[in-house]
C-alpha cells in the first residue's frame, strides 16, 4: 500500500524546478528516494545533474540544506538558478532566466551578497559586500573549500 506523503504533483514539480534533489525531497516528505524518482519520471522530469551539483555545493557551504520552507524562498531559488545557469544547465527556462537576471542586477546595484542562517525567519538574507567576497554572489568563507574551480567561477557576478 502506498504511503500518503502529502507530496502533490504540483509540489514535486515546484521542488524539482527549485533544484531540490530526489534524496532531499524524500527526506522532506518521509518517503523513499526511489518513490520520488518514480514520481519524477512519471511527471517526465529528467534527472538534473547540474541542479544536484548546486545543491551538494550549498550543503557543503552551509552544513545542511535548508528545510522545505527555506528551499522555496525567492533568494534560494534565485541563487540556485543563477548557479545552474553559470554551470551551463540548458533546462533553465526563459522565465527563470529573466527572474534570475533581475535578481543579479539587484545584487550588483545594492552591492550585497547572499547569506543563510537556519535560525533566521526565512533563513536567507543579504549583507553588504566586503573585500573578501571578491565578485561572489554568496558568502563563502575562506575556510571552506570550493567544490570545484568551475563552481567557484559560477559564484562570481558576471562581468559588466
């Protein structure tokens, strides 16, 4: 008998497009990874390697991936989409690109970087850019290694 997880097709699709991995969705809803994968395939949502790479990198930065309410915050979605775009994910929609481009322009105009604190309401916030941020869109301390050279480049703001 199937488990009633509360995960709707709409929620599954929304989380998928936010870059949440099958394993993270499974944990959020208390179901198996294979059940999430089966649902994703039934909805014709292909596995997203770049989105997984982005999520794993953000996990390495903040220690844990934000819970499901923090996952869908605008800032989290914009950051993930920006990184997916910079890493060459061709599945990012035109609408996602426009929204993310506007977000990047606001970051540049306000001269801020993205930060995450699980204790804050919403989790995500912005702080003024400091010299050690260089051109990155997100706070990334020197004590935490970058997952790859490509990912480090992806975190940079685009050239003007």
